[in-house]
C-alpha cells in the first residue's frame, strides 16, 4: 500500500510546512517531507507512530525498523535513533504522525481493562520498538482525532476521548504488551526501562557505570548485558548519545556551544566538541552557523 488516502489527505490539510508540524492537540505531531531524507539522528520519545503516505526506516544500534501505510510503530522508551524517509516527492509527499504516550491515560486504561478481564495473559516482550499491521478502526480513530483540529470545541470536548480510544485500540491488539511496557515496572525490558528513565533524569550530572548499576540493583556486567540486549547500546553509549542529541537540540534553538556542553553534563567544552563532531559529522560551531543562516 503506497498510501492511506483518507488519512493522508487529512494530514495534508494540516501540514503547511515541511518537517514537523506541532498541533493544538497535546502530544500529536504531524510530519511532511516533499523529498527523500537521509539518515538523521533524532530522539524518539515513547509514542504511537503512523505513516499515511510514503515509507520510513529507523535505525538503532544494529537494528532497523520499516513502517509504511500498512503498519504502525510503537516506541516504548526514549531512544536516540537515526531516521530516514525512503519514499517522498513534491507530487506525493511523505505524510506521517506521532502521538506521544500519555502514561496516566494508559495506566488508567490498563487498570480498567484488567478489572474486566482478570485472567488475561500479558506476555513480557523484549522489544522496545516494533511495527505491526494497522487496523481500519485505528486508522479511523486517527482521522477523527486530526479532524478535531478544525473546531476548537471538537478539540476540547473530543480530543482527549479520542486519544484514549487510540490507546485502548493499541492495548487490545498485538502491540498491547509493548504499550504496557511504557508504564509497567516489572522485570525484563521494563527493568531496563527504569534504568533509561533514571538516565533521562540524571544525564546532566556525572554518571558512570557504577552509579547506574547501583540504581538498577545489578552488577555492572549484568547491566551491560541486559541493557545492550534491549537498546542495542551499552549504558554509557546511551548516556553519551542522549547528551549529544540534547546538546544538538539546544544548539538548534540558539544556545552557544559552551552553554550546551555544560547543560548536558560535559565539564570540558573541547571534549564535547570532539565527541559531537565524531557523532554527527559537524562541529557545534558549524551547527550554530547553519542555524544563523
């Protein structure tokens, strides 16, 4: 399937510019690209992601995931990744969206669903990012959610209930266990999810494998093994990647290189500059200059 016409045409009405188009619905982002885009480093937050037209591929560690109008993608952890748009043109642009996972809504849904079906089996999953076939019902939920943008009253009255319905549809389907991973705190992938959340909260401070292992209640070698199994990175590689991605966002928003380096936990601007250049291919100053143009 090259496109989902109804969803694509609905997204097209609300994407006035290329790139990310924020909306007035909390957590909903629309995206349009008129050209194929090369692999670009980004941070993926926990979200439900759809492609209405075109095709996208994401890369994390040695893994990759493709998604297109036939399927949708769930990301259950904050992850530094690389993303590329594989199919797009001015006549038929890439059109997609993401809906950030609202943990409070998902948690309440899980409790409500488990009260109704107390014997339901919820298998543990090791994936953190996965794509699966999309249903007509889920597509229609997203169409109705986006159409709420046309009327402030629809957005205020129906927006939250439609987001709840979307999360409910995901929880009922094959991606349900992965969405549960976003809010649960049991063993396996979710134990690592807790470690990722800890790193998110403390990456601006000095972090080493010993302090992270102590928080996780695991030996350094065990943490390294399990963390890499889930994220395809070692804990310290994840820390470095997260710091550099956050710093790049600060630079793109007009911060000076030295400010960005200290803000994300670097004590040495020169070390920051070297690692930034090695990771992204451009120096911090080159990114600043590109923003200024």
